[in-house]
């Protein structure tokens, strides 16, 4: 078998994400090393074995592995076919140092819901222009990780701002998204402007309207693009005027919501 070493890496414009790293390795084994960031790892094919704090661990199906910063670890394939993995490196703004100890004790989390959410986050991070979706998904992932590492007592923690009624929060965020339809807004700024915790804000909006904030924003943008296309604008012009990253970004969301590409939709106009 020919040894495989395929990698893809980039830095997205999402607060707290230091790097996204995808790899397919067969024979390569990582030596002991450390990172200054959290390593959030999922394996799509094969399996990885690794040592962390002198204890052996692995990555069976549905596992999400969270390796803490500054703690040495290695990694090697379990089978000759190697492994395919997707990794996020997260800075301490997402998980602070108080979670390092619990993560050393239980780095492998068997949680299918968390596993699905991490996969969805990787899909969002692969597309420039979907930063609000990525940030929303990452916020909920961070909350679930903290629940695994240090289950919260009932009630509020000292880091949570006082909660306002969910429907009020949801309507305030909707107004903000409508105001920022073209220029957009990231989740941290939105939470600051409406005085809410980011994770609570996403849940409040989804609960009130049955749609996530990023889905609402994209559907509003697509609606506006439809009107522009019917007015004779080109797909490129419509993308620029409605806040999409570029024409391909518009096309992907337009086809998902309308069923056809923007160019075909424009040609259908009478």
C-alpha cells in the first residue's frame, strides 16, 4: 500500500478558532508533542491511538476527542489503512485553563450529538461567508463540552449575565439581523448588543422562530437577491448587494432554498 499523507489547513475568520486541519494518513505516526491550543478531533475513517499524560486512549466511532493545551500527546493509526481526521484548534477564549485537568482525565467523549455538531461546524467553516453559522455552532459545542468536563449546577454561574425573557431576546436579535442584513454581525457582537450569553441567545432565537439565526439571515438575503435578479441584476451583482461573500456563496444558498441556481432563476423572469 502506498503511504498517504494528504492535508488541508486554513485559518477561518471565526473568533476562537486558531486553525482547521483535515488529514488522511496511513503510515505516519506523530511523535510526542504539545500545542498551545485545544485540539478538538473527530475521525471519519479508521482510528487513532494516542498517549496523553502517560495513558493510552483511542477514537472509536462517535467519539469526539478533546486534547488540552500544553499536555504532551502523540498519535498513530490503528490499522494499515490509516485514518481520516478533522481537527479544530481552539484558543483559551473558548475553553479556559480550568478545564485542562478534567480533559486530561476524560479526553474521549462518546456523544453522537456532539459528534454530529462538530461535523456540521466543519462544513460551515469550509465556506467563507458562513461565519455566523460557524460561530453559532461553535458556541453550542463549547457549552456541551463544558457540560461534559464540569457539569454545571442548577441556576446561573457567575459568568452568565442576567437572563431576559427569551422571546424579547429573540425579537431583539431578529431586529438586529434585519438591520445588519448586508453587512452582517457576528455572534459575540450580537450577544453584547442585546445583553445575553451567546449560547442562550441562539437557543432563544431558535425556540421562538423555529429557525437558527444564521438560517434566518441567509433566507432573508436570498429573498432580497431574488428580487434583484428579477429586476435584471446579474448573480454577481445580487451577491454583492445582499451581503454574500461572493457569487458562489450566493449560488450555494440560493440553490438550497429556491431549488435552482441564481442564473437560471434570473433567466426564468418574464
